[in-house]
C-alpha cells in the first residue's frame, strides 16, 4: 500500500520508494550529490537494510523504514550526540501514536534502541559523511517546486527539492539518522534476543502516521539540542526515558566483555557501568545486552545502535 504523504514540519521534504537497498545508503548518496538536507528517505521495504556492524535488518512492508538527511552545522564530535536525540524523538513519537499516557514498559536501551518489556520495538543507525552542498540548494530548508526523480523506483510524492548537483562549496558534514520501527510485524526465532511490534501489542499504526509523528518529534528535539548547546537537556530527557539505574547489563567491547549494572550517562552521553568489582566504566561504544540476552543476533532486530552516543 503506497505511503500517504504525511504532514512534515516546515522546511522538511520526503522521497518515498516502494523498495530500496537501504534508506541510509540512498540518503548518503544524495548527500554526495549535494543535497542540502532536511530530506526524509522512506521505503516500503529494503532489500539490504543494515544495522550496527553491518548486521542485516529485516525490512518488510508495513513497518517504518526511514532516514533523515541533515547538515547539522556542528563538529563530528557534537554530531555523535545525535543517536540520543533520535532515540528520545522516536520514543516520544511511539508514545504519541499509541496514546500511552504513561509509557510503562516502554524505555530506551543505550544509546537508542526502543524496547517494550525487554523486546526490541525499533532502533536507529547514525552514519555520516563529508560531502559538497549544491551551490543552489537552500541551506535554511526553504523549498522550491522542482521534483527530483533520478532514483529508480521513486514515487511522485517527493516534496519539492533541488536536483542536487555539487557546486563549489567546501564539503560539510552530512548526517543520516536511519529509523526502523516495528509496526505491523517483527522477526521471530532470534535466539536470546526478543523483538515485538506495535501490532503485537494491539496497536495498528500505519507507516505514514508513524512518520508524521516521528518527523515532528525529531524536528522539536533537534531544535532543543541546538547543535550541542542543549545537550544537558538531551541527557536529562534520555535518562527520564532510559532503562532503570541498577539494571544488569553486559557490554561487548570487541573481543572483551564487561558485566555490571547500568548507572546512567556521564556528561558526554557515555554509558556508565559499575562492574562486579565496583569499578566504574565510561563506555562510548559497544553492544549492550540486557539480562537474559545471550548475544546480538545475526538477523538484527532493528536499524541498530550507533557506534557511539
């Protein structure tokens, strides 16, 4: 069923496809061609969706597969705070569409996985590149009336945008936030990991409704983040939505594994873990497993966690 064009915040556009290899890859390719950003790339399904460390993302019609391309206008170090921003935005969007007054059971696993009672409902993958901007592309998000149709399979619902051609601007940081939210279905048989969907929880939400809520929520939280100036607020908001302090966790750090309990986030957004000896670890990259999970599945549950918060 084709996506109904959702209402987006002012200055944002959308390109919708029946199928893509990956919404993130398409967004990164658009950036390399000079796309100025504030562009949502949405696909009904993905043939090569991926999560963290290249894990496969199962992407069937009915779920949300969407990536937002932005030019954040900040350093890469500050941009690495964006997974937390995306997690908060997705959490709030899910809570809004299902009208949960109190999101008991819904929480974030560091840095941005959305869980319901320990089962994964969605995730986010952040990727970045340095790419030129079109000499004519609007940097402030103001839109024109030209449709860009250079991608095979694209429907006609893309909001007006420039046909991006690299100009002579110096390359700037482009960031892609890829979202995967299980709406209609979720994978089964994932070993020690569990997944769920809104449909399995008794809530039937279409991708266009979910995208509209997500786009509005993310626009708001990006404004509050303000290129990193508002990160203290972001950290506080994430902690209010995150897993409970004292939760037993395991973090895989390459070949090394650390066991302990979750103690919150430090001022930079890194995960704080107290190990069995009482030592505190500041972890900026790693796979977080909750109690009862035996390992990260090869068939990823969601768009994946970023390499760093």
